[in-house]
C-alpha cells in the first residue's frame, strides 16, 4: 500500500466524479440554506462564510482528488 490511499487510480477518478457531480451541488444547497438562517448577514460576513465553506468541503476528500488530473501512474 502506498502513502496516497488504499484506492486505485481508477477508483479515485470515479469517486471524484461522484463527489463533484452529486456531492458538491448538495453541499452548495446546504451552505446556502445555512447562510439563509442568519437572516441576511452583512455582506463581508456572508463572503467569509461562503469562502470558509468552500474550503471546508474539500478537506475530507483531499486524498480522493490528489493526483486525479495526472496520468495513470500504473499505466
């Protein structure tokens, strides 16, 4: 097993597509819903919340996306 992850390159490519096509839109809807609960916060605060949420969503999936844009290392 390598230090990257236990997933193969093909599996990481497939999971990255699933995350981007299904998970990200769901996360965006959840983020907008959370911001709407604040009853229209000041523009700067709203911007900071969206930037923070935009960074936080990717952290758990970092290992899936790492190296996906590169050529297949096993080929």
